[in-house]
């Protein structure tokens, strides 16, 4: 499965990674690469937990266009 993740710079300099399709699924890393590796692990664990609890595996995420 593929998931979109957001990457933002934290106040402490770490990169924060979040998966919008999995509420509460977040991780961080010192570098972009570390943050992406960590969020992959967090996503896998989140999916495993959600499956065990009988929850929907993920929430739908849509892309919209906004004129600026």
C-alpha cells in the first residue's frame, strides 16, 4: 500500500512526518530520510493495530485544487 505523508520542520530542528490517512500516526527524524524510514515503521504498526482492533485500515484522503 502507498500512503501520502507530510513532512514539516519542528522547532527543535527534527523533521516531523505525519500520515493523514491514519489519524495520530506520526514520527520524526533528524533528517528527511530518517523521518521517512520512521514513518514507514509507524504506518506498518498502525495498520497492524487497526486490523487487530477491527478498525478501518485507513481514512480516505483526497487531493483538491485551490486557486491562490
